[in-house]
C-alpha cells in the first residue's frame, strides 16, 4: 500500500526557513521511475507545483521559486525533504507531497498524494 | 494565472454526462500525458486519471482524452459524490516543471 506522510512545523515566522519532510511507504524513492513532488495550495486557491526529485537524483524546481527551494532525498530513510528559505505570509498554504511515476517511455504523472500539512507564516 | 486553462465551474444533474476541459499548448499538453485530480472540500487531492489510465479503485464512469493541446475528463452517470474541484496537470517542456490548471468546481444538481 503506497502512502506518503508530510511532517513539519505548523507555524513559522516570516524570513525563517521552512523544512518539510515526506515519509514514504509502499515504494522506494530509489526505485527506477519513482519520483516525489511537492505541491502547495494557499487557502481557497489552486494547486501550485513546487519541486520534484527523481530516483536518479535529478531535481526540478518551479521557475518562480527556484532560488528559495531545495529538494533532497534520503534513500535509506525513504524520505524526501523540501526546504524553503526566506518565508513570507504569502507562503501560507497546505503543502502536499505526491508520488510521481515515470513509466518506461511515458510521461511523468502523479498517482498518490499525501494528506497535506498546513503551514502558516506569521509573526 | 495558471498555465493550463479550465472552466471555473460546471454543473450537471444526477445521471448526466459532463465533460471538463483543460487547454494548454505544445510545450505541455501537446507533448505529455495529462493527469486529473479530484479534490473534495479542500481535502487531499485524489488522482482519477493518470495519463490514459484509470487508477485502481476509481470508477469507470471517469474517462480521459486528449486532442492536440486540449485534454478532457468525462464523467458519465454523474453521482452526488462526484461534486468536487477537479484539476488537470501535466509536464511542461519549456519550464522543466509541472503545471496545473486553475481547477473546475463541479456541482451536482
């Protein structure tokens, strides 16, 4: 059974660095074709893709946020970590991690989602 | 403004067939498979269409298609539990990133 679980602080102060962890179960981030993405959703707004890391260590970032984001993985712990520097109240959102799978010869697609974690940026 | 364009809202009656659309360009929908996600009451999204495949556990009332730079999600035999926000998403070659639509709010009358 594939599950993803996000964890991290519920509240951060502006300018602080936010660190979120996604713990994976039922699959290995080290397995060929496996990737994990981070997506966020501000209250009442649409989904916004943030970053993706692949089984082979390739990393991809949102163009608008790439200077503030770092995604990394720990294959032994089967976890993916997202850090966001210099947070601002506009970063208040529910943050989701999601499994992205690239089938052989196919396109990357998101098939499983975590439950999400609400992060509020406020002083 | 989202990279992919979806209707803001669509409505249908129980038993009806509805089609949601998702418009992009040659850098995204034109070159990659499109996923569709269902989000009920701002909970966790659930994938209802993974490219051309129906994920395990998803009703076969859901089907997806693509023509050029427009993708569609069709829900047949609309049920009250289908009322949700629906998002389309795909990879964008020029951005080297994933893009989403702004979401369609589906109301079941």
